[in-house]
């Protein structure tokens, strides 16, 4: 294993759980009360939350390229680019309706990616 691969493993071990914790803590902070207005809270952390998700998606692209040798032209990149694009759209588009459509789109893209690439032989 080269130094670069070793560093990527270390960065992945640190960034993946840290990203999950950051997203969870942003959405559901430990210091909340029963009177917390979740709509107001989400709007206050939306950009930070979606920025972490965007960085996480970029990390996923880098990891699959380095560790799995997945080419940049692989069909799965369509799913990853879709999720990244929707995440970036969520950063710049405020509004409840837009956020609902973006969240639904991200969920659909992730589920479709898992179904297509795990169940159809030859694509993975």
C-alpha cells in the first residue's frame, strides 16, 4: 500500500464518521428543549447540513475511484452527480416546497442507485 492510499484510508476513517456525526448534530442538536421549533431550526442549519452532505458525496467519488478502481465514466457516477447536484441545489434554493422536492429527489436517486447497481449483474 502506497503512502497516498494509506493517507486516504486514514482520512476516510476520520471523515466518514465525523461527517455522520456532524450531520446528526446539525439536524438534532443535543441541547434542544421540548419547545424547539424544528422548521426554524432546519432553516438555520440547512446550508451547513447540505454542505457537509455535498463534501461527503465528493469523498465518496474519490474513495470509489481510489479504493475500488471505479472509472470516472462508470454509470454509477450518474447517481452520485445527481445527488451532488440536488444537494448543491438545496444549498441555494430556500423554501419548504423546494426542500421537500430536493429531499425526495435525493432519496429516490440513492434508492434507485442501490436497486439498479446491486440487483442488475454486470453493472457493479
